[in-house]
C-alpha cells in the first residue's frame, strides 16, 4: 500500500564520494553513485537494500565524486539511470566499457517524471559541471529534496526546496577554514566562486528561511574533508535556526550525513 511515507538515507556523503538512497514503501531510488561499485553495494547491503531492487539511479552531475561507481554498477545491475543530456556526455566519456543504452534516460529540468509512484523533478544548480542538477521527490504526502554541489543559493534551487518537508542540503565549507586552510589559492577561489560549493553560512541562512516556511527536517551533506568539520557545520546551521526562535526536535530536526558509512535515515511518515 502506498502510504506516501518517504525516507532519505545517505550511504556516504562528501567530496570523497556521494550516494543517497530515497525510499518509499515500494520504491527505492538512488541519487548519485560515487566511490566504487564495491563500496556502493556494501553500503546498500548495510541498509538492507539489494541493488537489484532499485527502481532508478538519478545522477546530479558528472564530477567523479558522483559517478565513479557508475561504470561498473551500470553494467552489473542494469538499473534505469536518469541524468541530463550534458551529464550523460560526461558519464559516457568516463566509462571504460559501454553499458546497455536501454537503461539511459534523459531528464530535463522542471519536467516531472514518475518513478514507482514518486514524482521526480530535476532542477538546475549553479556549479562548474554542465547540466548539473538537484532533485525534488514528491509522494502523495511528502516532498523532499537533495541539493548539493551548489555554488550559491540561486532562486531556482530555493524555489524547489521551498515547501519540502525534508531536505538534504550541502554544507561544504566553513569560510575561515577554507581561507586559512591548506588549499592553493586558485582552488580556494574555485570552491568559493560561482561554480563551486555552498558554505556553512549560506546553508544556515537557507535552512532558517525554509524552516520558517514549514520545512522540518534537515540533513547536512557533502562536507569538505579539509575545509569543514561535522561539528562546525552543525553548529553554524543550528545557531541560525535557534536565532529564529525555532526549537530543535519541536520545530526541526538536524543531522549531518556521514562521510563513509550510512547515516540514520530521515524518515517522513
Ligand atoms: Zn561537483
Ligand atoms: Zn560533489
């Protein structure tokens, strides 16, 4: 029976690799396939999911931390894959051996597709990968969204997060840690620039604004290994939410996705 409940389980999250499982009663959708096929299958198994049971894999963009498991995974499991036209170019270019074209599906931002009773909408993200996108997923009762690899909170991204019950949102770097950190200057500029990643402060401001508009559940993801710490990201976002007189566990829940192991799911039911 479709009860409309939905959950988000990050399998691993960060600049080292990303994979997020979104599940409803009868549907399982994977968002991104970073790291290796072996690690992906291992972590899916840890959360009780057989890769053959996935209905679809949605890819956000062609950076290796989002697709490096896909070459082997796509040939081994033949699960339908969705990506924008530009992202497909990158996926095909990165493959050592081609997979069956029968599983390729092109997704167009703002054109909803239905996958196993879940309405999936891709939305364009500002990032230095052509055709990059985030995803909003809707059941009869709940809306959730996954938005990482966003240089800044564009109106398009914000509009798609608005009205979601739960969001997984990027908190990539702490500004002080980035600018005082070990990265070469050009890389610091890339991360903080218009094709880079979302800083903790911008994530926090977005979370506060969304929470005032009804979003209750926040999971922070895609943290930088060098320029952030889970405690720093969490503290920054928590402070912004508390500053709006919002109460933890009453008005909102807040968690940080683990870098290498599955995180306790965000469950909407
Ligand atoms: Zn990226
Ligand atoms: Zn990334």
